[in-house]
């Protein structure tokens, strides 16, 4: 006990640095969405539908093969017309993962219980070196 009271600054530094090692673990747990590899598994096993909620220009520049394009601002109106099966898995994609989280919330509000977001968006997809399509 004497050691702790005499070296309280070292003890505090060790405690803070140890807790900083846990920050990435908690950030990953709190960040909603699926990793690119989990999205690929959903696409292959459950025939998940990928919905790109980016702008038309972003979608045309580069996209996940087979992705349906519906801009986030039009998602609530157009999703029920484009994808009628509410039991089928749905993966929403944007550039960084922020818009797709909003899109996932919209889809769940519409009754798509298996709506997911691609964590990290197209950036994470490309970093994982997964295939994309460009405008032809």
C-alpha cells in the first residue's frame, strides 16, 4: 500500500494507459453494422439484397456488384416498391457507414427486421479488397 501512495502518479498513468487499450474494443462493440466479410456471407448464404443509399454520382462511380440504388432521401418512399420481401436480409451501403445507419433505421421502421448497415461503408469494402463495379 505504501508503494501506491508514494507512487500514485505512476499508478494513475498505468491505470489510464491500460484503459486506453480497451477503447478500440468498446468502439467496435458500439459501432452498429456488419463487417464486409459478414456482408459477403449474408449475400452468399441468405441472398441478401444490397441497397446503395449514396448519391447517383457516387453510385455510378463505383459500387458493389448487383447493388440496388436508392438515395437516402428517397428510401422511405421507394424501398417498399423496389424490395417487397421484408423477411429477406437487406444491407444498406454508403461511403463511410453513416448514411447507411440512418437508412437501416428507416428500413426497420418500414418493417424490414433484417436490415443491416455495412460498417465503414464502401471505404471498408474497398479496404477489404472486395470487388466493385464501375460505370460502363
